[in-house]
C-alpha cells in the first residue's frame, strides 16, 4: 500500500545508522527488535515499558518467573537502576563495557517494569560492548531489557539468520551485525559488599573477577540467592546430544574440537575462544542436519571451556 511502512515482520536489516534509528523508533513506540551483541543476539525492548516487556516474554514463550537482563549505556544509567556497592563499581570499571552481568539490589523509583525483574528485589545489569547495541541504547535513551532472541529453551542465536529461523514471524525487525564475536551469554554474578556469587559461567572468568576485588568467588548452590533462570534444560537442539564423544556413532552429527575431522569442527586448532564463538552455530547446524543425534568431542574444562561445558550439559538434558 502506498505510503505504508515498508517493514515486513522479521525483516533482516543491515545495522547501519538508518536501520538503528528505525529500530530505536520502534522501541520507543513499545515494540521489540532483535539486535546483535558481542555475546548472542538479543530481543530488546524498553525496560520501563510494561507492555513491551510483556511482548518480549510472549514472543519467546519465556516463563514469567525468569527475569531479564537490563542493558545500560553507561554508569550513569546503571546508577539510576540499582544500589551499587564498592566491589560492583570495581568490577564495572574493570570489565564494562563487556560480557559481565551483575545482580544488584533494585533501586526504588528505577522506573523499570516489574516483569523485567520477575518481581525480585534485585536487577541484573550489563553494559554491552557491541557498537550496534550501544548505539541502539543511546538512540532510545532508556535501558533496554534483552534476553536472547530465540524461543525459550532453544539454542541461542549468534547470527541474524538464527534469529529469523527461531522468531522471524514474531519480531518486526532484526538488525544484522554479522556473527557474534564471543558467542556465549554473559557471565552473571551477584555482587554483595563481602561476597561474589557466580550465577552463570561465561566469557569473563570467575577467577579474573575475584582477582580484581580480592574476594573469592562462590558457586551458586541455590540456597541464598534467587537465580530463577538457571534451568537444567536449555539450549535444546531438538534431538539427543552425546557429550564427551571422541569416537562418535555413525549416525551422529559430530561436533569436533582440536581436529579438522567431523561435521563441524569448533576449532581445528583447539582454541577455546574460537570454539565458544562457533558453539551455538554448530548446534544449530546439528539440529538442521538429517542425523538423528548430535555427538560432541570432549571440551577441556578450563577457561571459557567451563562456560562451553555448562551450555552443553544443559543442551544434553532430555525432556
Ligand atoms: P538470558 O536473558 O536468557 O540470557 O537469561 C538471563 C539470566 O539472568 C537468567 O538466567 C535469569 O535468571 C538471570 N537473572 C536476571 N535477573 C536476575 C536477578 N534479578 N537475579 C538473579 N538472576 C537474574
Ligand atoms: Mg537465553
């Protein structure tokens, strides 16, 4: 129709200045948009708009008890949303912008919609490094809630095509910034004056966090801190996943590590950062392949390998 908005639902747009401005206008009008970050693609909406947040949960089919990460442009925006302590400030100075999410007490009058935090008295904050996400937050001028841009429980997206395959019909626009450089979701820590608790392993290593603030990092045991989203089953590719498999069965799609053999070598050179960047694309490829199951080479459990193995363990949990 002449004069109507030419945007089709799920349209992939190269993330240039005009597309970022159009995405910001959609978000200010209460819609959500898929956007690249350095970790995975996010489904971003105005964190202060309850209807936009409801639309994010609906598009993903995400359970309402699983709170969202709120993305900020800078410390000024972050200070308005949470009550900060000294270790959290030190961590932000060392690792923001970047793949670190901190859970802090929610500030009264933050303006954040209750569904963002699933009613918890805490908020999860991240200042992302990706230039497209940073430009989008700046253009909207408000904090953006953004979970991964995929149907809840399925493999996270690291390309615009992954988003289109999972959510294409449910989001008005997908900003295409190419493949995500890091490829795994952020490290999440709950930060108190005297304690740091790892809620989700990720690209920023627990030991590096502890070293910056001189606190030992505790592993989440479910007792003290409410971390409702750490579900055992997640990243499900829709078929069985065999872990630690260096001699795969003939009918398996083999995701290998440290060798060129296999259906999808994560990193022939045995580089864990490269393997992390390829992991979700490999799981998407395995899901789309005709093979009835997926087999994965053992991944060394150090450095970012711990985050890779965390995701793989959840991908292997059956219904
Ligand atoms: P995703 O959006 O899929 O990357 O998941 C975000 C993760 O952050 C989920 O596992 C949530 O449970 C976690 N999260 C968000 N807000 C909080 C919070 N206030 N306290 C603890 N965990 C949180
Ligand atoms: Mg997710």
